[in-house]
C-alpha cells in the first residue's frame, strides 16, 4: 500500500514562534496551495517493516565518501526514482574517526545518539517519510566546516538517486554551527531548506544579509537558557532575517522560553508542538 506524505500546519510566510518548552504562543499558518501541491508526488510504501532495518553504518574505510556515515533508505527506494535527501550533522559529543567495526570498535556508532538517526534506530521514524537520511560523522574535534559539508553533500547527490529540488540540511549544536557556515558560503547552491538547532550563525548576516534567504528556506530553534551556545547571536540573526522585505523564502524562528541547550530532542521527535519540521521541509522545495 502507498500513501502520500501528509502535511501539518506550516507557513509560506515568515513566522516567529515563541514557546514555553511545549506550547506555541503564536500558531503557524496553513501551507500554501502551491507548497502542498509540490509534495503530492512524494509517495512511499508504508508496509515496509521497522525503520531500523533500513539504517546501517558505512565505515569511512569502506566508502569513497569524505566521511563515515549512517545511511537510511526509505521504503521502496530502488536507486532509480529520485527522492528527497536529508543530511544531518551531529553535535561535538559525537565527533570521531568515522570508522565502524563489527566488534564495536571505531567511533561511528556514536552518530545515532541524537536527531533523525536516533529516531530511525529506535523505530520511531514513520515509513511515510520519504527521505534518504545520511548522517555523516565529523572528525575528532570542533565543528564541520562549510567545505566539509559541501563535499559530503556533493558526494551524496552523485551517489544516490536524489530529487535535486528536495535536498535538506539539518544539524544540532556544532552541526548547526557548521551548517550556518555552509549556508553563509554556499547559500541555496543545492539546499532547498535548512533546520538549525542550538547553533551560532557566526557572520551570516554581515556576509549575506537578506540575500541568505532569497531562495533558501530556514528554520532556527534555540533555547533562551542555552548555557553552551549563546542564544543572543541566533536571536539577532533571526530578527534581522524576519525583517527582510518580501519576496523571500520561508523563514521560521522558534525561541524556546527557558529552554536549555538540548531543544533538539523535542524538535526532531515533534513532541514540542512547534510543527512538523519534516513536512515543512517537503513544503519548501527549490523553486
């Protein structure tokens, strides 16, 4: 049996959402008819067993990819029909050598600690989500660079059957910092939309201003009580972007009142009530 991907409420206009850790003070608007239409052709079989059976580690010494990574393939993926691609970048606690050994050696096993690969491993990832999900492991220290992220995305598009209008980037903490660096340099070169959680935008505004969101949809989430990555720069960046004159791509800013550094768990598992971030991605393909 096949089913079309459903969409929860999300906005085709910029939106600010302030939460108290679980309740939206400002509700998002409905998906525009154009965005909804753009997802009608995204279908996947739903009777395909648990998601964990389709996720596997790809050790750095066993691939031509620039990073070791976890690979998840959606039900029905056959390598011919193009499907959406999501790239997830982890936090600094999951940095490692990119190697996976059957006896438990190597660091790649740390990658499914958070985010989409964690949900997939726990069979909490619905078969109706049509993404290839690739979760690369950054090296032994620091955050991924713009060039590292670009190299992995470029490799992934060349080695999987990817819908070029539906390439999505997401990351938490250090992964979000690296993703901010990537979009500052490359903007909407390949990526249609990006979800950044507990990150620091760096010099994104100074470098790009409103040009950053000309064709790139962006959703940032940050807790006001984040003790590891400062909340202020993210708030300033998103306030500036929300004030940009239209037309521009979809922009969301979710400020989690009192939220700690980890506001990604509730964002990725959708328990916070901010909206379905995965439906939002699909509702924002490249023009």
